C-alpha cells in the first residue's frame, strides 16, 4: 500500500518498433546499473513496482519484421493475428462510470467528471 509504481508498454502497433527498442534498452540499463550498485537504480528497483512490457503486439511485430521495412506499408503489423488494433481496442468504461454517477449509484462524494460529453 502506498508503494509507487510505473507501467511502461510499447509495441501496440507491431510495426512501430522504436518504443519496443527503448524499453529493451531501459531494461538492460537498469539491470547493468543495479548489478554495478548504482544507488539511484538500486533504490528505484527495491522501492518501486516496475512493469515493463516491450511488445504488446508480438504477432504484429513478427509479421512486419518478416516482410521488411522496404516492403511494408504503414498498416503492416498494426493489427494482431486476430485482426485487432490493440491501440484502439479499449472498452468504454468512462461512459459506464459517468452514467453510474449521473444516476447517483456511485458512492463517490465528488464526481469523477465535470466536463459534459458531447453527443457527437
């Protein structure tokens, strides 16, 4: 309880590999510095919950990698094997929460939202 944490993900679109490579380099850096005894990194690792996921869409990455950058268009590797665009496939939980608050079903004393959602 109260322990800070951070969660870094990359590769929602398998054909966008920069974030993936940066997280892999961050992992490598943190491991090397931890083993070297860097006090800032040791403190960070021991006192923080760290979640690092370099590739959310490994099958999209694999598809784009096999075709090569010169043969792939902007969309190659964007979707999973099942045809899902992970970057745009999140459930709309906001509407459920806001509807609950509007109907006074929520136990929150302060509303979670204050800007009306336009119909469009």
